C-alpha cells in the first residue's frame, strides 16, 4: 500500500462557524487549530494547507477556568527604559480587540513558519455575532454537544 499525499488542486476547503459564547479558551483553540490544520480530514497531508476556513463569533464572551482571568498576565516591552507593560486576560477581553486573545492562542498551536502563517489566514474572528461570511454557508460546529466540558459551568 502506498502513502497518499494530496495535491494542491485536489484540496476542497469548507467553511465552519463556531460560536465562542461560554466556551473554554484552550479547548476552543485546540479544536479551531485542528480544523485549520486539516487533521480532522482523512486526506490530511502535513506539508499542505488542507484545512478549512473557520469563522469564530462572539470572541468577547469566551471563558477560562480557575483564576486565569486575573492571574494570566500578558507582558510586553515598549523598547524604552522602564517600559515594561502588562495587562491581565480580563483587561484584554474587555478591550477594543478581544479577538486577539483567541488569535494568539490558535497561532501558538499551529506550526511555525510559512505554512502556519498561511493556515492562520483562514481564521476569521469577530467580536460580536455579526460576520460577513453568510454567503459561504458555513456549517455550524457545536462544541458543547461534542463534549460538555467545553463549556463553562456556573
């Protein structure tokens, strides 16, 4: 039996819609990264971008477990002396661009290099439930029905 390797012309990309309301950030990111990479498909080829387009809506309503909202701190430096800055996860989710939290979590789960950057272009994240991709007829991926642990319990 020979190893099957898909060619660029044979790739059929689908559109997937994920609602991030009350979903756990890490579990959501792992599923999105799997779909972007194409590992859920039987014709997966590691050196090709054979994943789907993923649309994530309601990015500002994503949740985390434990005390990560207060204890998970993002640091960056401005380049000037004493220019260390920090922001907690709660501050980042309530800021102007909460979709960057999901984007960075998914980016760190994809391969590094040109192929990973190309896969990340297939990810569309929106702060609210409005998105301009209704014409592509995305299939809704319900992560709560797959595993009840994917959602935040109150």
